[in-house]
């Protein structure tokens, strides 16, 4: 990660701050840059993550999670604020309860203009329900009628699985279950973007520590199509379920379901609720409007599970390649002192030794342990 490309926050360097959601410790920052250009967009996003895992673990896990996502699925650089940067930022922001929480660790990252999200949070199957918006559910439902987006999302899921991030998908308890479509993020060009890579409460997201059971990594194994397929099936099914539930239980949509609607592709006829899709028709050479009963949404998304599973496989290969190249850059003697040979072909970490260092930063022991489990360590 090239942190030098992120502007340093100094006293007097912040031109403007904006907190888009009063309930979340996230701020948009516009800087007074050296050349004093007038920007149309913000320069940085500054946000807090709870260090329930401890400050050092949080910093390692956030940094490496963002690093790995950036090299697979177009994430962004993330860097913790220095003490001086936090002081300058807090001085400009003024009084806010976010700064009173000693568990918060503050980070900065580039601002991505035009970023949109699925914006729908619905939890079910034995979990509590938090219905955000049926209209948002309609919009994300239409967006995800795209094979390329499911493939891109699969690559993002591959990194989430490796780093133990349960905030987008459940990667360990019910593997593949969509936890939060608000973390389905799209760039201005419509591509999926892998942001929010840190699960603050997850034991398996501690990248600087060992994990007792690494079986959650199985969907990333080279010849494990069955596990990937199961993960993908649960992802498409739970996504359809969440869309359907959000639409059916949003009282704001009730008055809009009879007859023509403005901007809400849902209608109700004879007690049956339908979602209108513009779907491709190869025979016609274009698209046609198709009304799908909400009860049948799982069938609409089922064909995308293969694209999603393929994305996981591709993401795993790209992640493996990046990590192997990075590992090979380690000093050979230090690496061999740290690693013990198992099975005559692969390296595995020796718990009693500290992690070897790549130029300028540690290579977390938890990352090495996961590489060893997946048999991704370079051969001797």
C-alpha cells in the first residue's frame, strides 16, 4: 500500500468538513492543498472503527484487509491517522461524541466520487429485522440483474472470506448469507467496489493472530467447486429473500402498488405483488419489461450463482498470486528462519517466532497461517 499518496492532515489544512450521517463516525474532508485548487469533490474520508479487538489488532486488520481488497477488487488505500493528524482533525470538527469514545481508532482514505450503495439492511432467518427501505430494495434488485456485477462481487467475497470479514457476507456461520447489501457498493461507472473490509467483533478477522479453526477458508481452495457453489447458492437466495422481505414489509410502498407508479417498479394485482424488471430478450434483440411475482425472485437470481462462484475462484487466484509475490520479496534467510517445512513442499508458520518483515512493515502471522492452510505458500 502506498500511503504517501494520501494527503497529510495538518493544522489549518482542512478547508471543509461534512458528516453525511449523524449516526455514524464518518466525515468527508476537503483540504486546502499546496496549489490551492478548487476541488469539485472531497479529498478524503475520515472514519472511526471500534477497536474492540485492541488498537494494534484493529490497525493491522484494517490496513491489511484494505490492502488485499485493493489488489483484487479495486478497493482503496487506508491509513490510520497519526496523533498530530487526529489533533488537527478534531480541532476542525469541534465537539462530537465520536471523539469521546476511547474505543475508536481513526483512519483516512481517498474520497470516491459518485459512490453508491445497495443501502438496504434486512436481517432474517432467525435474526432480527431492520427494514431500511423497500424502494432501495427495488433499486438494488434491478442493479444486481447483471452477471458481471455478480462476478465482481464474487471477487470481493473471496477477499472477505480470506480476511474473515462477516459484514458483507456471513463467511463462517452460514457461509454465503448476505448480511448487509449496504456494503454492495458501486463506483460512478457502475462497477462493484470492495470497501468496508473490517468486522470489528469477529474473532476470525484478527489478521495478526492465529485462528483455531480455518475451515471457513475452504471456498478459496483450488479444487473445491462444491463449497464455492454452496456459498454462491446461499448468497443469491438470501439476496432475493431480503429484497422480497423489504418490499413486502415497507408500509411506504403499500399505497404505490396499485396501478402505475412513479419510480417504484412494484405493483400489486389481485393480491399478488410483482417486481417489474427490464430483462434482456435475445430473440427480440433488446429488452422487455417483465413482471415477476415477488415469491419467485429466487428463481430470477439463481442463474447468477455460477457467475458469483466463478468470481470467488478468480478472486482467490489473484489473491494467491499477490500474496506469493509479496512473500517472495521477503529476505530469504529471515523467511526460512520463521517458516518450518511441512509435507516437504509448503511453508507453515512457527508460532514462537515473530512475523518476518517485508520492506517497511510486518507480514502478519495470521495472513501467513491462512496462506499455509490454503497451501498458498511458495515452494522451496
